[in-house]
C-alpha cells in the first residue's frame, strides 16, 4: 500500500463518518445552507483525490510574460 492510498483511505473513513452525522442533522434543518455548501466542498476534495489517485499532479506554470513591471 502506498502512502497516497493510505491517505485516501483515511479521507474516505472521515467522509463516511462526517456524512453519517450530517444526514440526520441536515434532514432536520440543523445545518445552514453555508454549512451544507462547505460539506459539498469537502466532498469535492475527496472526489478529486479519488479521481487523481495514482496520477502525478499537473505542474504549476506561472507565465510572467504579460506581467506589468
């Protein structure tokens, strides 16, 4: 098992736990719209990690050719 896979496994476990607690609370109206959006952002982070597993990240390229001096 790679360190990346171990990290993704921990993210999945945390997500399952987070969703388990959130499901009833959201259904009962205990979460604000902003809190629900934040949960969505966290889920997007996990989804991106799952989709990108085993791939090298894209290098960051900064083009300064048009920068004002």
